[in-house]
C-alpha cells in the first residue's frame, strides 16, 4: 500500500510579454463626442474625439511630441477634424500629422503621431491593437448583429471598472463551468458547451437559478469583445431576456479595464425617452449583485496560474487558453488548426448545493 504523501503543489504563473491583437470595444457610440476623451490603454494614453465636420470618431496617441502634453487634457479642443493641444495649440489631424502650428512658418517633418484604426458597429466603438503594428485582419471584422438594432431595445449602458490583473484572467470564465454556482448563484447547470472556430469562441449554457430556468449564449469575437444573450423562464410564468457585453481593454500587463454593457427590452411608457431607458438599465445593473460584476471579488485577490489542477467536472479551460494564445503571437505564428471548428461538450449535469453553515464551537 502506497502511503506516500505528495508534496504541496507549487503554482506556476507568468504574465504574457505583449498585449493581445484584435478589436477592443471601448464603449457605446453615444459616449464619444467632439469633446476629447482620454483613454489609458495598452500602457500609454490615447485621445478619442469626433470630428466636427464628419462626426467620425478618431483615436490618436495622446502625448504631443512637442513638449509631452496630453491631447485630452484640460483645455484641449476639436477644430474641424483635428484635435488641438492645450499646451501650445499644435493641431493634429485625424491621420496623425501635425497640420498647423500657430507660431511656426514650417511644420517639422517628423511631427506625426499614431492614428489608431477605429470602427463603429452594433452601436459600439472598437479600436484595433496589434503589437506588431499590422492593420486590422479582414477575418476578424466585427459582425453586424441585427437584434442589437431593433427599436424594442434600450441603448447600451456601459459600466467600467479597473481590475488589477492581466486581461487573460477574464477569458477563463468562458470555460469555467463550476464557478456559476458559487459566484453567480446558479442552482444547476444542465448543458455546457464550448465551440471555437478561428477568432470566435462560443459558450452555450442552460441551467436554473432562483429566478427560474435560463438559456445562455455568449460569443467572443477576438480577445476583447463578447456579446451575450440570456433568456429567463421565470418561476412567475413570465419570460425575461436581455443582451449583455463582457469586454476588456488592457491598461498595463497587470491591469485591465473591465467593461460590462446591458441592453434590455424597453418597458411600457419609456418609448422615445432614451434618458429614462438608460436610467432604467442602470437601476437593473445596481440590483443584479450576482451578475457579471460578482467576479470582481475573485479577480482582485487571485493568482496567475498557468498549471491549474483540474478535475473531471471542470470545463475545457486548457482548450480555451490554447484558443486565446493566438492573439498573443505574431500572425504568422498562429497555428493553422486554430481556424478549425472544435466543440467541447461538458454537459454532465451539476447541482450547486448550499455550503453547510458551521455550528458553534466549544
């Protein structure tokens, strides 16, 4: 009989050495105006603004290479399609070139900053990031979702939180079947499937909660944008549904901005009143304590772990991480097998029993 006691397990963890490649959602389209907005992403600072003439959204590096002022700082402004530095009023066009210096006869030839690729889709704004400087990949184009544009829904309402952890930690949720009970209050999970194909990764889940039975479908399009649909068949006999967003934008290797968005059917009496609709959605978000924000309590204290001990009841965590790694390597190093459709079914029913309450000690 082998009675050897195993040594305590040693957790191994390391951070990626670069930010992932892909489209990252930075908010709802109505949140960006002709007033410059400061964005602290990818270890630097960016400025986002809409041109006065076209209404198009532009994103540039925010630090002016003249004397280092931030183009989204106090006193910055937009004139035409250009953003004006508040320090010396150098003007920077949407293409990143300096196009006017009020006290110079000649603009320095090197006066250029980075202009970031931007796209607006599904009433949202996306910025493209590639650590190798490559252009957006056609196969990673953000698809139009027709349901998003239905007039029966409220506008997107976005809430942002800075999380002191690498953005990769958020993605694990797609395969983490067993956390839905302890963290999100699910009573049981009856169906749990993951599907990967190219830059898309989908989670299909059916289960129950104290509210009733639920059906959930969530898909990541690249590393930073996940669109989720949930339908609840309530114990009252009614059916409730909504769309949500789970998104991240890296701020540093050890932190990311977590963006959660929600879109609900417009309640009676609020048609044509978007401000009331937004307030309604914000109230629902505040009341949903076991929703997407429940993970924050875990993320703030957890370790990076590259060698997790997994059991037979866990979801396909390792397969998910292999899918995500395609965004952390140069394009020419992405395995061809990543493009193939793969399905992982972990639908063995699981019931989450309440944790026993310890009695008094003597």
